[in-house]
C-alpha cells in the first residue's frame, strides 16, 4: 500500500531457524536439523511466493546461515569486551525433557514453554548478558522509553511489570550463633539488650550478615523473624552451627523440586524450618530474632532473604500464625492485622507518632542502611546445552584462562560430526573436531566453549541485518542503518512481550552505547496481530486436525481470494476463526469483478488463478 503511494518501503523476509523447536523437530523425524530447516524454509518460501506477497527476497536472511551467525558471534564479542557478556555459576531453570537451561521468560507457570514438562532448579556455570547493568542505566532506560513508544498499552504494562522497579532500602541484619558460650552467658545474666548490649557482643564474634531489600523500612521495628530462601548460600555456610541440619537438608531437597509459582502461591499452606542455633539481630531495636528457611522466599528475587513483618504482610502473617511467632503492630491503621497501608508509627521508639512514609528514610539512616532501587528483571541467561544454535566464541586455555575467539576466525562453525540428541551435556563437548583448537594468546592446545546461544540472541538484531544482508565486512553499513532504521511499523504477536521485544530493545541500547547505532529503540510503532484460528475456533494444530493448508486454499480458490478474505475477516489485532463458507463468498465476488472486466473488453483474455 505504501509503495503504491510513492514511499520507499523495506519489507523483507527471513527465518529464525536456530533453537529448541527446530532441533526437537529434527530429532523427532530423524534427520539433521540443517536438512530439516533447509527443507522447511524452501516450503515456506514457495508458499509465501504463491500468495504474491511483495517481500523483498533479495534481503532474505536465515539465522542458521554461517554468514548470519558470524555476526551474531561478532556482536557477542563486542558485548564481552564491554563486560556485558559474562559467565558465572547460578541457580538456573533446567528442563530435564529438553536437557537444557531455560531463561526465566521461557518458564510458563513452572513448566517449559516448549515441552510443558516441569522445570527444576540446578546450579550450573552459565553465560549471561548484563541487561540489569545499572551503571549504564538499562533497567531505567527500558522503563522510561516505553512512555514514548507507540505500542499497545498491555504490552508496555507487561514489560513494566517484568522489569519490576521497586523503591526501598537495603538493610543488614547481623547473624549471631545462639549457642555461643559468650552470648549464652550474656543471655543468662540479662545484660542490657540495647545498642551497647547484645549487638556490641555480637560484633566481637565471627559472624555473617543477612542483607535484605525492603520496600517498607518503616516496618523494621515489627520484624520479629527472618526468612531465607532454602537455597540461600548462608544456610550452607552456617551448617556447622545449625543443630537441626538433617531437618534443614530434608526441607531444602523438597523445596528444590517445587516450581517457583507453587512456592509463592499466596493460597498455599505455609511451610518452613527454623535454623536452630542461629539468630539475627534486628538493627532497629537490637532484639534477637529467629532465622527460618521457607520456600515462599526465592533466591532469584532480591537478596534471597526477607525481614518478616507479620503485622503488616499477608504471607508473613500466615507464616507467623502457623508457627506461633510474634506478631507486632508498628503502624496504626483502621484495618485489622495484617495491615499493609500507611499510617502512624507505634511501638517504634523515637519514631512513634510519625507518619510511616516520613519514617522510611529516617529509620534506614538510623540503622546504617541505604535507600535503594531494586528490579525484578534478571540478567539474560543465554547459554544452551544444545547443538542447534550459534556456538559461543570463547576458548579455554589451561595457562591463559578464558579467551575470546579472534574476530578474524569467525564464524566458529557448528561441526557435523555430532550426536546432537540431548544427553544432559552440551553436544559440542562430544565433537573432537570442534574441541581441537589452539589458544589465541599463547598458541597452546585449548578447548572451545561447548554451549550455544539462545535463539533469542539471533532474533535480537535481524532487523539490523535486513538493511545490508550481503555485507561480509560489517554486520551492517552505518549509512544503510541510518537510512532504514529504526523500524517504523512492527507487526508481531503479544507472546513476544517480555522476550524478543525486550531483548531487541536491550541490544539496541547496548549497541548505541558501544557506538554502533545512532538510536536505542528498534521499533517505533508496534501492532499485535491476532491468530487465524481453525474452523472450530481452536488454535490450528495437527493433533486437532483443524489445520488449513495454504497450498490447497491457494490452489483451489486463488491468491487474490485468500488475501481479500483475510483482509475482511476482522480487525488485525483480533483472533478470528477460518470460515470456509466465508471465503467461498469472497471467491464469488472476485469472479464478478472479472466478469465486469470481460463485459468492458470482451476480447480480453481473463483467467482467474
């Protein structure tokens, strides 16, 4: 339409061909993914061309083409040089069916979005992109820029909630060993429990601290116990001081098998175990309070620890009621406990009578804490223990350690001598030809990184490559990028809200900071299209037998008929069922139009295809 109105329009087509779905499909049909993808791309291309769509096929790209993933690897190296790509051991989402790690965004209701099997937590060395880098301001930029984007409000809301900005305070609770002879004697003699008493003695003993982030520092005087995530590292560090370790270990194993959604469900029965022999000191009043582990606290959120204020938090209240823990009211409101709103401070020493909002910063300052901002957003986990993906361009040398592949040696090609069926380890680790490499720094024998990149890395920059798809010297020419980008209109599904769309935004911000782009938002305007459902109103699926084959429809009714029918099915953003009777009606209309042309020019040769 815009071309017909005199505009220059970039309307390309490409193939997001790496990743789990492609690999699992290849395993299912018993062929190499390289062949299955080549065959499927050929079929899709033929079908799209049969519709007569005006795609610019000269700009076609495929993410599994070495000439494409060479630049995916090159971009990884640019991130690596800037400290935005790093490796660390972390508790990760593990799908035992797919035999790979999943990003948080790929876990839906505690299950793998691909195979729907349960996801468990597992500690592994993994590669991450630092999307949470606060020095570069990525979380706040990702939030702030949403205000100026012409995107559907539900998508912007989903991104805001996923980033999850919270303002509050970081506060430290000293940990003391309750069975310490010194501290025990102090208890017996009832030395003054003030800022010169237990806290002073505790500070002379070997100790750990529990750091928490709270949005309600005004309730600190009401913190009557602490709760750690069962997998919190401090739990294991204190093993020698915990008198009921067997009970703790049993609870930790049970918690590890639970899904995050199940653990945090407000309606579920609360469970937990006290760390007997360990106490914490509330820094507001220097009272000694018990420390528990409970599965409603997650290690992946915040610091993996909370100060429990049962008088002013529903989950803490339910937990305290079940285990007979003290419930103390410190903010007076008209609501019954647990009251979660603002009000007048009570039972809070010198802060009594003060408005709770006013007290937040003052209490934080009193206890040596600091006001802070926290995000739910986590760094983007990009490692995959699978074959069909772009190899991560890193080499490991016993002498020199972790070394980036030299840019002149890109692409690092996927080997063909691999049994790519999932066995729980990266298939590339089993390829002798792939692993045989020399260190780029010292020339000694070394080995390659065996993990591959998440397919969302490939799809985070394809729109950049469309501007210059044949360039073998740069990922894209700056002048061509400036001519065509950012994208004016992006049509895509709402399912990409907190994955592809978020990652592409981060990519552009990082590349702008590096100096490779002159903009940081890739998609100016976003439109979500609805699905074409089966005739039964259900999502098309081979298992349901409701799939409409485009070859048959175009062959029987013609491309013009199909395109016109889809235009008149309803609003773009709505999902619509396919109606065979409706498309037949459009066919009759097209025939009447051709009939009118024949009447005007009887000698013309008109043929509907």
